[in-house]
C-alpha cells in the first residue's frame, strides 16, 4: 500500500499515512488532531542511481553518441 507524506499547517508536524491510491487525495488529520494539512511531493528513485563507465572504455557497440561511442577524432 502506498505511503503518503503530509505536513500540518497548524503545528508544523510532518507525518505519513498508508492508504490506497484511490484515497491519495483525501484529507488527512495530523496525529495531534489538526485538520489543516497539505500532502507533500515525494521523490521516488527507480533503478540504479549510480553511473558507471563501461569497462575498457572506447566503443563498446552500445551507442552513446559521439562522446560515448568513440567516434570523436
């Protein structure tokens, strides 16, 4: 189930709520009971975030344009 992050405008507390995607836009009360909250935008990382060069460098046949394909002369 997705987790959504909210911030309370009354007390400044940040909290998370687990709920189905169909309810993602529903209002959420903060743990202190305040109703004036705003849903925060969350960044999601997908896949490998590291950039590693190909072993041996040069043209490995994988494309990459002029700078990665070894066609600069």
